[in-house]
């Protein structure tokens, strides 16, 4: 790595650690409220492109709504993202307080504890989605997850270390990054082998993927990454869907679980397409239930 590039990365890392130190110096609930307020006011102004994308996405999903109602949801979604940002710096405090994360019907899920086998845990950018994997940890498993690698290797390593309690099985990075920790094809092979060996893997599957398969989402085809369905179909894994819903405006959450049946007919490609379409239908239902908590500013349609 070029010395100037390395210096830039180190400087970015120092600035990030200073920001994290400031946020962690505040009581968590105060830090979360301040961050939510700041994001609600500043995010639409600082990033008008993402603001417009959020409004466009809301118009696709809810054409019957007034523009004022869509703006209300958009502002609430920025607030939620602000809360998530601050909560990311306090994940250890959230996980240390059992009252902050409630898992719906955990007793039923726990019946699978000793026979879960290979599992794909699928979630969406709702509430604080980082916590959606928590039921697998509570069940005594060591789930891993796939995440978008950060180009700065110092920041990337730090973020991995901060998530060790959520992902005791490790993190598989994807994306083009400096160094050797972001090869997409290598990651696909690694995660397939991980699940085949009986591992539990977490994936977020509500983003646009230009190489994905088109499936209906709010009445309009959206290209969707099919890796969850492909791995589950190929290695015989279960798929458990999970959504994390914020309770009120506090850092308290309810996690809902739903097993998704994996079709296994003679036509593998149609099985995967059917599976991904069913997954997106469930996402749509969950989003309609709590639209303020979904990340509308992400790209979903082409």
C-alpha cells in the first residue's frame, strides 16, 4: 500500500475512533436521541440524492398515499437510521441488557436448538437490523454473516471486532476493497462451504442487485440477490426469516421469526425463484406493517 494512502486510512480511523469515543461517553439513550434528531434534520439536506431516492421508492410502494404522508415516513426513516448509527457504537450495552431485545415465540424456536443444522438467517434493513441474528446466538449457535467490506482496512478490522458477540462465527466481507478481504467470488465459495458444514449464516436480502433475479416487490420487479435461496436449495439448509422491530422510539426491540419453506423439485432454478419471491412477499408485508422503520433511501429498483 502506498504510504500516502496508508496515512489517509490511519487518519480516517483516528477520526472514527474519536467520534465513537464521544458517542460512548454519553448515556446511550441520550446519544441515540441526539443522533436521531440530527439525522432527521441534516440527512435530507446533506444527501439530497438519497432523499429523492427515498421519496421515489415510497411513491412506488404507496402510490395511494399523499406526498405529505410519504414525507412523514421519510423523515421517520431518517430518524431510525440516526438511532441505528448511535446504537452501533453501543451494541455491547444493548446486548448486555436482556430487557432491550425480546424474541417472539422463542420457546418454539428453541425446540430446534439441537437440530437446527445448516441455517440461512435472512433479514431486511428494518429497526436495528444488526440485532436480527440474535435469536441464533441465544440458541447457543455461532452464526456468521456476510457484510459489505469497508475499503479502509483499519476501520474494517475495527468494525469486525465490534461485532464479535453478534457474529461469533465471524464475518465474510464482500466488495472491492484494499487488500485481500473483499473478493466476492471467494466469499461465495466460503459461505457455501460454511453452511454445507452445518453453519448458520446471516444475510440481508432487501437490496438491489444488478446480477440478481427479478421478483415482484410492491408490484414492481426488483432484481434480488439469490444467494440465500441458491445455498439453501443446494446444501439442504433451513431458511429462517427475521425482522427486528423498534418498540416506540427507544433502543428496545422485538424480533419476529418465520421459517420459510424451501421448495425442492426437479427444477432448481424455478425453486430458487419461487423461494426469493416468497421472501420478498414477506418483506413487503413486514414493511407495510412498519414503513417508518425500513431503509427507503437504499436502492431497491433499477
